[in-house]
């Protein structure tokens, strides 16, 4: 059981059920999208992870972990980027409970920062890519 799998499967499931994203398919990849991936897509990266030692009841029964995770949104339109940003924020900001198919107990989740960018597509085309970076802080239990 991993937080990475929970984020990936949780977001995929959420996107499918979000009526604001009707007609938008956004795969979720770890670290980098495969070469030739169609837009839009989301990548995630764990920036750091630490085990909270001071508030755990006992190290052999429960481990409260704090992570910072960056979600990168890549799209060919500002509208799709905005819809995906809003959908992710609605899902993860203030989220508590189980996420995805993992049995992780997410105790707290909040948006730390958000930034948007516009840049040229790296393959040499004139297409503009609209990117966003959302950083979340999560506390979760795993055993």
C-alpha cells in the first residue's frame, strides 16, 4: 500500500465522477508522462516525506506520515487547465478519509501553493501548453 497509488487511483476515480469534466480524460502519471502522451494529463511527485514521531501513539501500531506532493497539470487550453485545477482542489483541499484503492487513513490534506504557466510545446511545434503546479500537504496513517 502506497500513497502514490492512492493519489493516482483516487484522482482517476474522481475525474471520472466529476460532472464538470465531462468529455475530458486526464491520465495521472508518476513523475513524468510517457513520451507522446496526449494532453491533458496530470503528473505527481512526492517532494518530501517525514514520519511524525511526537504525536504517534506507538511506533508498532500506527505511523502518521506527512508528505508534500506536487501535482502538475498539462493542457493545450487554459479552460481545461482551470477545470482540472478546480477539480483537484475540490477533491484534495480539506480531504479526510480513504483515497483510491489503498487503505490509507488520510487525516488532513490542504493546498499549500498553486501556480500557473504558459510555455511552448517541447516537441518543436508552435502549440502552447498551459501548465499548473499544485502543492498539497497530507497527513496519513499507514501500518
